[in-house]
């Protein structure tokens, strides 16, 4: 399914509905994350912004308006809605009770099937979700699709004038890379890549009219055994709150706190 | 049963993290190193001294591409050896390569593991450090990326080297690396490996002089909060937190860092945490073993001078 040269590039952004990290987050009795107070993952806003910028820079002839896709329960429609308010043109919501409890491996199967149905030329994701924090979905999906991955782009995301080649900068711990890949490809962007836009009043009103397609597993041709806990490669045995760190002591600087700090480090053999 | 250890690259002498991975491989049995860029003789010898005699690398060096060629190499090794475990450090490159190979071999993947026991139960710190989980792979091969110290294993005895076995792969390149530039770090230790990290935040108001001076007297690395990095006071490569680096040094000094959830996620497993902040209600104090309510520009230089005095 390599990209044909005449049709506009189709861009699909993957977004996730996650518990708001501004509030305390907990697991339920089934070792699953409680999903009240959930929102569009903050890190996915950077993916959407990158996609919108590519689409806008190339106009409607080279690059189509952006579609967003989420996999999640009914309430995850809120994440699609927020993305439409930010500027995406249409949404796809894959929702099926059988998918609940899928690990990254099973989730990547669902995403592969969804991408093959939507048929984009470019898939854009954030650097990781803010709940599972694995940062592996872009790689797993690219592997399944057999597409190049241009991952953890931290800036200079550019699509060539002929809309055939994607390039970006990737800031690693010890070096800075420039990457280049032909479409179709999977792009993931970090929170350094751009400044996501805020929805304005007009775009919030306009979002109501934008189309959202809801798909179940059967629409993707996936059987339920391939997803959920039974289709996962990892089983969660236990999940809960982390043990609290023992309380330390707090002192107020009386002019000698620097010396007290050194005494403390010496007690612990840290100097 | 073999254990595959994936290294993005290896050079002699091995780093602490590389020796730890080799020891973990020997501990779980039948260690075989798979190396993403072709290692030289000295690196192969160093692996053998650390207990890993068998080393596989791609017949064509894949280091000019991102993830695809390395993952194809790893996948070929997994199909050949049917290992119980594939282990790697939890860096970005290793994680991507393992993610691809796990997907293509339909295997379970557990990332950023802080403890892996003999039953292969993996402990993780989750929800930015607020939660913990235990999980286990249910597939024939399980892929695991490890945080430092995750496997309690003695360093293995040296074994004879068998040289590098070249592995033929499909030769797909995917995204290519068209340029690479090393990042300077001013002679300080690498943030992820440093024994001591001194971080500055909003409270520095852009002046990292006191932070750097204390880091240098302690032989440590300099870190930063997201606010400090976003303001351009230091490079983003020094940002500690959920979207930056995760560090677990013996000592973490947070100076003028308020302690947002996203920052705490990157440092809460440090051995000892010291916080200096003018705001007595800063959340960082809840995590600190020693909290000092005061001005960092007073406390840090005084501590640096005192350390130098005691050592003199």
C-alpha cells in the first residue's frame, strides 16, 4: 500500500483517553486503571499539532485534512471531540468491550487493523501515553505495517514539497539525529516538537458538525481472542499505590543550612 | 534455554549498566549478546570477561538507520534461539527495537522494569511513581527493558570469546539517519549514570551557577525541571521528568524545584533526596529526606564551600 503520487497524503493521528494526571490516579479491584476524570492525553496534543501543521503547510492539494483515531470505551469519544475542537476534520472511534484490558501487543493489533481500514499515508502519535508510559505503540504499529518509523521527533518536522518524504530532528541523550523516511510512515513527536494550539470559540462550535465513525472489532475483521486479557502478551498480577516514602525532616535556613546539608550528607556517606 | 541481551552498541570498557545486563544474562542462563552496531574486538572481549561469550551482529552494519534493521537482527536471533527472555536497558533506542521485535514475534513486552525475580515476575513503578505493578509475560519469549539495579545478580565469571557471528537480515532500512551531532555536556558525568544529580528549577531564575558549582564539587551531573528547560536556561537534554530523563542516583538535590508530578516521576527512586526551596509548601518537600526552606543561592554555595573545606 505505498502512496500513490497524485492523491493527497492522508494523515491519521492516534489519540488516547487517559486519566487526568492532575488528579490522584488509582487502580480498581481488577488491576485496571480507574478512568473517571479522563481527558485527551496531553502528549497527544503535540501529535495533533504536528499533523495540523503539516496539513496546513501543504494546503488541501498535497495533504488532506487530519483524521484522529482513538481506541477506548464509549467515554473516549471525549478525546476525539477535543481533537476535533483543536482542528482535526474527522474522527474514528474504535470501541468494543472485548478490547478492555489489552496490553500494548494486543492494542497494536487493533491499531494495525484500524490503520489498514482508514488507509492513511502518515500516522502520527505522541511520545507515549501519560498512563501506561511505555512509548512503544508507534514502533509496534510501524513494525506490523512494515512502514518506516520516524520516532521521538523533537522538532523540524517537515514533509517535502512533493509530499513524499518526511524528515525531522531527534534529540537523544548524547546526540542529535536528523532522520528522513519515505511515506507511508509512522511519526511520533515529543513534547518539544511544537506548541499545541488551543481550541477557539469558532472551532469548538464547528467541531459539532464534524463526522465521527464508530467501529467495533467485527468492522475491523478482528476476532475477540486477539485482544483483551486473552490476546495480551503480559498479565498484570497486582497493581496499586506505591508505598509512601518515609517522611524526612524539614529545616528552615538560619544562615547555616548549607553546613547542615553537608552534615546530613556526611551522615549518609554521600560526600 | 538462552537469554538474549540486546545492546544498541557496546564498547570497551563496559559501562556499569552494560556489566549489569551481562550479569543478568548469566544469571538467567545461556546469555547471548545481540548488538545493534557491529562491535570491535575489544568490546567482544569485554563481553566475554563479563560472562557473555556469544555475540551476534548484523552482517551489514545497521547503525545508519533507525530501529528497523536492528529489530530485524534481533528478530532473526529470537527465531533462531527461541529464548525465554530478551533483556535490554530501558533507553529509547533499545525500547524501540524490542517493541518492534516483540510485535513481529507476537511476544509480551514489559518496559522500565525495576525488579525482575527468578519467576520472571516484573515489578514496575507506574503512574509517574504514584503506583506500582507486578506483571508477568505469558508468551514463550518475553521482552523486558530494565532500569538500573533491576536484577540482583553477581558479576559472572569470564568465558572464552567466540568472536562475532554475523547474521543475515532482510536489509530493510526504514528511516535513515542523515546527520548526527554529539551533544556537549561540559565534562560532567552523563545524567542517566551519575551517582549524584543536582537539579535546578524555577527558583534559580535562570542562574545555574550555584547548581553547577555544587554538582561539580560532588562530582555529579546537572539536571533541570521542565520550567528551567522550557525557559532555555539549560538544554532540554538535562530535563528530568516524565517527558525527560528518568534518573535514580544515590543523591538527588532539587534546588528551586517545586516538585510537579511530572518532575517527581523522573527522580523519585533516588536513594537520598534533598530539596532546597523558598516555598515551605512546595510538593518536593513531601518526598525529601532533608528539606531546607531557604534560598538556594545562599544554601548551595555554603554547602559547596563546606564540602571543599572538609576535604582539604
